[in-house]
């Protein structure tokens, strides 16, 4: 395994900064009304998102300079830190609860979301372990990974944060698949876990109603269907060309989470289908560049790591857009680089940094 | 190097991602493209708030299109609490302009309502001040306010509309569905917290004005009835009274006056009892005025004829119960005409017993007198008759002369109209026609009369009733120049089912001119002091109303009135010169006036005097201060509080006493013209 230093993938950098730039503009537009009402400063969230973008860019630069092989040697400390942080969130005086979910750890004025850290750390852990363990072996390869994932995923579900758990599980499954797990085994796992998940969702009427609200949001327009209806109103109002930047109507307290999980709806209202499609194209380009880096990685660890990092971003983007367009059940997943949120942005940018580092070592030419 | 299997799987992954995003793009295109318009409409619908715009209420006119109720536009102030920036400071400022407590305003400005009225019906000065101050979140909107140009004239017929222009009483209530109109609305685009959006969309849907309702009422006949009633109530010391003038051919009500009355422009200042229309809502024991119906039933069923003879020893005995006639010693031997002329109870007991309960009831039911008349006025009382099964002969005997049963004055007059109308019933009504704002007529429910009497019987009853006026108990109801049919009535007041000692209802009902009657009139005086026989005090009032109305309607006299007859001078004080002139003309008096101004302050001779026809009625005209619908404050000096209160009440004013003893000072001063219902304060020492 030879290490050749090269130029990082500048296309990836360009794509990420494009999405980030659109995100900053949209956070500023979508949050202004809410920010004025709550903080008496229309730029409250915009200012913070810019600060987080600077910190995220710093994290990206830092991680792009750290040789990615270093992460291969420390899976266990990383895993233990992840578990400890996730457990700490659940401790009453350490974890901060918002809207009934304990997701934040507070250090003075700074709050971080350990689940965002877990998204990154689990990719690093899995890339390392999948490289060394024989994942084709059911008992000695696949099952230990499932147990590792189950512990972390369980802690996240306890917050509760089903969206992050789904993103974690999805990314992990993709990494197991790419690492060579047998389809037979994956199918068996899927067949085993599906009834459990189905039972969890269908058992309580409240969750069932929420889960299936996207199929007919007008059945409960003031409760489970409200978010989706407002998102559809926003997208429909925007039409093909959009109402113009800053001219959203739905952001005037109609659409909840307008600058976080549902920012794509405001984007669609102000910039129209053209704007929404542009963002989707950027994520497709990001997927292409990310998986290209994986394909050209000098070793299996690099390939798995790049696959995981790319998948995490692409999967979250797809689920988020799917939710906002009423195509998927509501899960609280942010749109990477666009939704307001410091932890998500900094850790996503750190992931991009690692991707860039892998690309520096990538093969040239045909690969 | 990476393993080939791994690379194949990554490529597969890439393909899946591109397909997934492709599907999402297609979905987004559907949501924002073909399906988008529907969603956009839904979003707009939830942002639009409708602020209702009240339509102008329809006008109420008399039969000759004189306005009785109109709508004028006034300014009202509203606030949109979400747009008020400094509620405390603004409440303090508004309190100065609107003369309302700042605390109340502050509560309204900080409330949760999307829009709240903070002051209704501003003065023009207040509206101007508010426009100049123009505080954010406070606006001025025009509102329609009801105005009754005739003041308390026909108040209980018209009723009144409330602050939101909803009909609350009288025709305003019963014809509300025509008068109301359809509200329009202003559509405003607002955020989820009810605040205007920047560049908000605004749409105005204009309101549809209410329909114009034309009444059968004639303002001048109403004026004749009101003035005559007031005069008689005052001269007889009655607690109150009613006059109804009806067209016996159609059932259209030409006038319906009650005293005391109220000013619908200031209805809230009168007790709720004053708003009632006793002529429609109160049940009275009709007494002898019911006898024409008994007579008609007996003649129609052939149990008596004009040749029948009756003997009255002063009483009759029915199943061992002795029923006395009103005349001590009895009327002796009489024919049917004399029974009617003398209003002989014994004779009518005989008629009732010859008819029998079943036939008597069938006739009353066909006549419609046992049910509500269905008049288009609210609050009509249902007549009370003993249940047919429980009627014993003695009950039947008493019913024959109008006791143990109770009907409304209007119901009684309606029944009499069937006789006046040649035997065919009419339905009483006040609404003559309804027109949409564009002039299109609205169709009203029509009524077909039932024949309940043959022409011959109706004519015979009428002939017998003319005898009452010509030679019987109702001589004072005679109107010079016209043949009048009528019947006196005197009944004891019933309170909670018991006859009240010394409290009487004096009444007279009748119609003229016979044989082609143009008006049927009922007059009723409640608890007169002193003389209480209907033939003594109600009959002259009837004669005055009928005489003046027929002359006003231009009905030619049937014969030249004997020169010696006298006419009653009408009360023309406190009304406009024009009205006074027409009253004088209707009374057959010559007009003369002194001074300038459009109102009559004093008159000579005094109201109620009896003078030869063609005498001069002198009016002292006053400055325009005394307007239609105004009354003069009476002089209270030297009066004790009870007497002063009675004087004030008689003038239609509210009264407050300070101290005790005799009145030494009063506010306003005597003679000051004020609106009816204004407060007069007197100091006693």
C-alpha cells in the first residue's frame, strides 16, 4: 500500500461549497421571520450558521490534512467515546431536552449533538473493523457488527431520535454490503429486523398515524398531517420558477421547522422546482464524486471509509427530500449542509475533510 | 488496491443513488408542477382571513313611501391586536380620544382576537382625531346605524335593530330576513398569528344591501291615532291604551298606536316592557266587544232571527247559577236589535244557549278567533278559550258576552273585520310589499279569505251594530256625516286569573262607513280613572280617530253633518307644522298660525276641547329647536316627587329625584326641547 500525496478532489470541494452557500442563503431567508419574533434579530440564525460554516470549514481543512490511515488504528477508543457521549445525553442533568427529546450535551453556551458525532464515528469504526474482520462469515463477521450497531442505535433510539438511528442503520447496511457481506445473510437480517421495526411502529396508534400520515396528510390536517400539508403548500406555491428569494409565505409561522428539517420546502417555495432540482443535481454530483473517490481509494479501508461518508450525506439528503415532498414517512433528518444546525454541519464538514484526504491518495487515470 | 467485488458493489451503489434522486426529482416536478396549483390554492386559502362587511339595512317605508326606518353611515374604530406595538401607551392615548377607560382598552389591545371593535359609532370629532393620530394597528371602518326619523311614532310596530344591525323587535325582527341583506367581506392575507403579511393580497367582496320593506301603515293615520290616544289617555287618567286602524277589506293595518311608547333611536333607555306591542302581545278579556261574534254565530246558524223576542228580568239562571245583567232590574222585553243596542247580557246568554257549545265553537274556529291571526309582527299571544269538552252550560252562557276567554286586541278586531268584509275573513298584516335593492319585488305569502258568514247575515249583523251607535250604548262613537257600526266594551282587568276590583278596560270596536266600510278601528283604554264605561270614554276616542281618518282618506260624507255637532280639537303640540295642519284639516278645523319655525309649540283651543266644525285652530309656531320627535320638559316647580315623576313620565321622560319635599330646581329647565326618554333631574327641599 503506497501513499502517494496528490491534489484533493477540487470538484467535491466546489460541490460542497455550492450546497453550503445555498444553505446559508436559505437559512437566512427561511429563519428571518421566526428569528425576528423570538430573538428580535432577523439575522440570528444566519449569523450562527455563518459561524458554524467557518468552524466547519476549519474542521474540513484539519481533517483533510490528517492522513486517513490514522483512523484505522483507533476504532475501539472512538467506539467507547461514542457510547459514553450517547449515554451521557440520557443522564437527566447532562443532557438537554428540547421538544421531549434529549439530544444535546451542554458545555456552557456551547451545545453539541452526540448523535451527529456518532454518525461520523460509526463510519470510522465500521470502516476499520470491516477491513480486518471477515464479514462473509456470519457469526464472526456480520453478527459482531450488528451488535456494535445495535448498541449505538439503541442509545440513539432512547433519546428518542429515530431519524438518526435510521440513517446510522442505513449507512451501516450499505457499508456491510460493500464490504462483501453475503446477500443471503443481509436478507436474513432484514427479514429478522423488519417485523421488529414494523411492530414498533404499528403497535401504538399514535406512531402508526404519524408513520402513514404522508400517504394521506389530509386525514389529520391539524396533527400528524400538518407538517406535510404545509410543505406541499410551500412547494406548490413556488411552482416551477419560485416566488423569489425571501418571498416565502409559508415561513410566516405556517410551516414548522422551516429553517431546519423542512428548509427544502421554503427553498422550493422561493426558488421553485428549478432551485430544488439544482440542489438535487448537486447531491447527485456529490454522490458521483464521493463514490468515485471510494472507487479510486488506494486500499479497502479507504474505499469503505469513502463509501460510508458519501452514503451518510446522500442517504440523509434523499430521506430529507423524500419527507418534504411527501414521499416518505416523517423522520427528523436534516438536509446536509443546508439545514440550520452546528453539530450536523461541523461533523459533516469533517467527513468531507476525510473524503478529501482519501482523494489525495487516490489513483489517477483509469483506476 | 481495492478488491474488484468491492468496486462492483460501489458502482452498484452509485447507480442506486442516481436512480433514487431521479425518482425524487420526478416527484418534486409533480408536486411543483401539475399538482402545484391545487396546493398553492390551499396555501392561499389558509392565509386569507375574511373580515365581514355589514350590508346597509333595508329601509322601512309607510304605504306612501315616507321613511320610517333608514340606515345612516357612522364610523367605528377597530384594533388588530397583533399589529399594535406599544399597547400600554396606545391604550392611554386612545382613552383620551374615545372617552373609554384605558384599562379596558389595554385588555382589548392585548387580547387574542384577530380584530376587535374598540369604539362603535364615533362622533365626527372623535373620528377626525383618531384619523389624525392614526396609531398602528387601529383602523376606522364605516358602519351602518339605524335611524328612525319619526321618533316614537309607531315605535312598537317598527321595533328596532341592535348595534350589529340585527332586528330585535317589531317589523325589524319579523322582516329581518328581508331587511338584513347579505354581508360582504374583506379578504386579507395574514400569517399564522393573524398579522398582515408584507405585500399582502387584499380582496373586497361588496355586501348586498337589505330589501326595502313597505308597510301598510300610513304615517298620517298613525299620527291621528297616536295624538288622539295620547290626549284621551291623559284626560281619562288611564295607565295606557291602544288604537288599531285596519282596512277591513284587506286586513292591512293602517295604524297601530300604543301609549306609553318609546323612542327606538334610544331604545336602551326605556324598560324592556315599553318595547312590547300590547295590541298584539297582550291578552284581554274582550267583554261586550265580543258580543258581535256571538250575534253573528247565532244569526248564521239560524237559531235567532231579527223577529226573535227576549225577556230580561235582570238576570238569567243557568243550571241553578244566577247570571246578572249589567243593568240592575233588567231590560225587560226586547227584540234582537234592542238586545244588541242595550248590550244586554241576559239576551246574549239566551243566544249562546240556543247555539250550544259545539256550534258556537265551530263558528269561532272557522272565524279563526281561537287561533293566532298570523300577523307579521313578532310576539303574538295565543288566544285562551276554555277547552270545549270542559265547557258547562254556565260557562257557555258567560262566554256569550265575552268572559272566561282572552284574546288579543288585534285578534278581536280581525274577527270583526270578517263582518265588515261581508262575511269573508282577512289576515291582518303590516308588510305591504318587499323590494330588492334593484327594485325587483319579492313575492310574499298570499292569503285567501274564508267565507264564514253569508252576505245577508253579515249585513244583518252590521245593521244591528249601527243601532248601537245610532241609539244604543255607543252613541258617543257617532261620527258626523258617516254611518258607523260598533260595539262598546267594559271589562274588569284580570291579573293572574282574578278580576281586579275597580280596574277596568274600556274599549270600543267598530267600522265605518256602513255599508262600504273603509276602516275598522279598535280603541282600548287601560285602567281609566273615574268614568270607565267603554261607551263613555272609549267611544269618543273611536269617533275622533274614525272621523279624522275618513276625512284624511277623502271618504265623502254620506250625509251633511248636523250643524250643532261638535268636533274634538286634536293635540298638535310638539309636532311639525305640516303634521299639525293635516291633523287640523282631518278634524275639520280651519288652520291659523302665528310666528315662525317648523314646529308647533302651543295651540288654541286646548287639545280635547269640543268646538263647532270649521272653527279656527290657532298654532303658535316655534323655532326649529322643537323638532319632530322632541318633547318639552314639563315645569315641576312645587310638585312633590311622586307627582313630578308622573309629570315626567307623562311627557315620556326619565326622572330622577334628589332630596325630598317640594321641587325647587330642575334640570333641564321647563320648556327645553329634549329627546323622549331623556333624563330630568329635580331637586326637592
